[in-house]
């Protein structure tokens, strides 16, 4: 067993103001004044995503392709699978999510970047976690879907997974791979939110399919989609990195065009302007956006009892902002809430079985990535 624990250390984090206001959004809400305690639990090598097993243990992905099974206290971990990833740039082993009915089918879904004809792209795979306690492995790993087309480059894979409330479909994000126009190309899956069956078969929006879109496409006009989740009412929320400015939280509506690269509340990195979202422009505008950016990582919708005042709200990890960001959600509306300075790049946000909030520090620049647990305090 490999030791992954750090000496437990707690830090009381005081709440801070949310961040810059903008023309579209009202000023961020005042900080709640409710601090939380951060406990450093374990250390991994460039972690990307995590999920909890029913018994409180965790699955954690590492960029180089390792899937780790981690004890509930974080003190021990071991590799249970190695995926054939292309880990250059932003690539690697990405999301990990338990299948609907995991308690009986033991299925686990993963995403990763791979090389193939035409270049590179993001892949969706599925395996089965064996039940031999203490000797578990992820077996029978099989690719069930891959982005179309594969292209050159090492960025904007996206690869986030969310299961629909119907238990029959999943949603899978494909980034536009820093190629811009594929986000508007009806034949490409790049720059899209996709809907698939549990076996990876296309099940996109019928109206778009009838217009000649790839049959998996649910929405289009996205950039780098690094978080997606359903709330308790069945609304699907997504966040993505904008260009130079314009990070977004979107409410996903079947068939909608979210505008990139035709419109954005940011501009190109070379300084070339992009028209802002505007009423009546035919594009779906974000519910919340940031400029300056937060560089959003993972997304989680809180449903626990430990922080009842935040039930139903969105939590986002901030990379360049080194923050944990809360978005206040009421029905299908959203507004900026709190933004806590965590002092480090946050890649992933998850909710634990007891309602604690768990964070993975980004270790993609060659450093280790710490697992942190946030509790009431």
C-alpha cells in the first residue's frame, strides 16, 4: 500500500468578498461570515478528479493514467488501473464517476485523452470494479465513445461526465481543442455537450440531429467545459473557461447554441475582440460570468446537511484564481456568491458522504496535489 497521508493540519479559512462585479451581474453577495476548517488529508501526483464509493473510500485519477483506490481517511492508496493516456499538455486521465446502479453493477466511467488517427482527442471508457476486498481492480476497461475528429494539439479536452436523472443517459463534455470553429461545426463533437446512452451510443437532441448535427450533440458553441452536474430539480449546469475573460456558468438547454467563438464576454488571447453576448443575438447567454477570470476547474452542486445554507448552490474550483467559488442558485437563476482564497490552484470539488466539501489541489505543473476536506468550523 502506498502512503498518501500528510500530517493532519487544519487551517481556519475566513470568508472573503466574492470578486469583481461586471456589467451583466450584480455585485457579488457579501461573504457569509461562516468560516470552515480545512484539513489536509493526502498527497497525490497531479490529481484531476475524484468520486466516493458507497463505503466512504475514494477513487482518484492522476494525470499520468493511474486510477487510485484511496481509504476513507486518505492514509493509504494503491493503483487499481492504468489507462493508455496521452498526458502531454492538458491531457491525461480525467474524470471518474460511478455508474447508476453501481451497488449492483460495479461499473465505473472514466475519461482520458488519447492519440489516434488525425491527432488526439478525449475518450469515454467504462470498467468494472472487482469485489475482492483489499484486492480490488478495475477490470474489463473498454472505450465506448471518442470525440470526432481527433486533431493536433494538447489542450481543451474537457471530458466531464454527468448521469441524467432518468438513469438511462449520460452527458459528456468535449472541448473545442483550441481550434475555435469546431464549436460551431455541426458534424464535429468538439465544443459540445453530448448526450449518450449508458453504452456510449449517440442520443443527442432530436431537433439538432434532424438539422444534420452529429447525433450525439445536445448543445454547441462551447469552449473548454470542465464541470457539469444536475441539480435536485433536474436542471443541468455547466461551467467552462472563457478566452481572455468570460469564464461562464451555463444552464444547459437542449439544442441551444452558447455562441463560442462567435460571441463571448472575453476576447482572444492575441487581443482580437469577440462580440459580447447581447439580448436577441440568437445565442444562449451565461447565467454567471467572470472577467477577470477565475479559471474554473471542477463543479459540484451541494446537497449535504453540513452546510444547509448552501444546499442547491454550485461550487467551483478556481485554478488561476486559487479559490473556491460559490454560485448562489435559485431555481434556474444564478448569481455570484462567495469566493474564498485557498492559496493554491483548485482542480476538483466533491461532496463527501457526511456533507463535507472535498478539494483536490491541481498538481499538473509537476508538483504534488493535496486532498483537502472542508468541515464546519
